[in-house]
């Protein structure tokens, strides 16, 4: 039976689902994607294993849900604040991209987990959430930009980022190298676009 005190603690720390997701995020950060047991999640979240399996069919689904929850709170926070006032296309895009990547730099183990979770069954929600958060801010920046350039930019940047994430997850590069490479690429792509536009 749950005491009034335990109920008050549970209510103050959020729903059982929030506690489970928070526990997963903390364990992924400390133990890695494969480094923790579901028992540890249950113990940390103060729920039964049965409760976890009732909410999530698989471990991958649980990790994906926890990452989605964390990203909503951290990675995409503040993107809607972009007003699109002044600045170049390069400055605007890097404002958006830095808001996306800076939280990962403080949580590199979560970035590795995100990369791995993207390939797991049921990851579509995780990927879709990213697009839904980023596209409005990016399109504000690109409102007056040629549609063909926008399509090329999306293709190049998504391939670049995916490749950089893979290299980071594989231990080839540091987490801070991702934004540096994206920054250089965006700079040269937008500089080329600006040069062509000036010649027209």
C-alpha cells in the first residue's frame, strides 16, 4: 500500500512514465546504451518491472521514448524563439543548428544513444519529432532563399550530420567536432549561394 508521503513524493516528481524516462536518461548517460539492466530502471524510477513492460514492449522502445522526452525538454528548447530578424542565411542557420547541437555537447552519451536508437524499430517518432521541431525555425531562416538551394542544402546537411554522428558514435571524432564541421559546411554552401545570387 502506498503511504501519503510516498504518493506526495511520486506526484512531485511527475508521473511514473516521466520517472521511468528520467531514469533511462540518467542510466544511459552513466552506463551507456547497452550498459544498464531494466531492473536498474525499475529501481531508480521506483516502479515494478511489470509496469515498465506494460508501458514499453521493448528495451529499444523504452530508450527511444526516453530520448524523445529528453530532446523535447533540452535539444529543441528555444527553437521557436528565432525571429528571423536580420543577419545572413549563414548566421540564421547556425543559430538554429547550434540550438540543436549544443545540448548534445554536454550529454555525449545521449548522442550516441540517439544515433543507435535511430536505427532501432519504432524510431520514426524520434526522427519525426526532430523534423517537426527544426523545420519551422529553419524555414523562417530560408524564407527568401531559392527552393532548389533549400532542397540541396537539406540533402547535404542531413547526409553530413548523419555521417558525423556515425563517426562520433564510432569514436573517430569528438562531439564538439560535429558543430565545427557543420559550421564550415554551412558557411561555404551559403557563401557560394550568395555569390551566385549576386551575379544574377
